[in-house]
C-alpha cells in the first residue's frame, strides 16, 4: 500500500508578476482610450495612401501612445504593425503584427497575426 499526500499546495507565498500585470493593464487602458477618442491622432499619408496612424497623449506630440504602420506592395496592404507604448511614450510594451497573404488576383487568401512583448 502506498502513501498518499492529501495536502493542498499553498500559493499564497508566491509573488505575482506585477510587471506583467501592470503592462497588461496599460495595454488595455491604451486600447480603451483609443476607442473612446482620448488623445490626439495623426494620420500620415504617402500620396493617397495612409502609411501611419500615430496616437499621441496630447496635441504637442510629446508622448506616443500607439503607432500603426501599414506596409504595402503597390496599393495593396501586405502587413500591419501596431506598437503600443508605455507611459513614457518611448518604450514599446507590445507589438501586434498582422501579415496578409494575397492570391493571384490580389484578394486576401490568408491573414496571420502575432503579439510580441519585450
């Protein structure tokens, strides 16, 4: 007959990853602020095509909150990258990348996405 250990594990002494929790909260807050229209948004174009969307915390353009970059082959978007910044406006908290694969007639055949956190 074998012994059984019926004690439950106690996780109360394990410190939470506060850095990750704070970053996640910041990312969510930034997305909410963008959706509610807070801050100042700048649209950058090359000819008739939008190449960048930058969301600033104020109209002085001192601190970035988010930067969306559209990469193109001719008129067709091939990838989109969205960088979300920390409160300092310099440090990137997360990058969301969307890659668009196109068929021969330039319709979207596939879309892949990924998130990178430094």
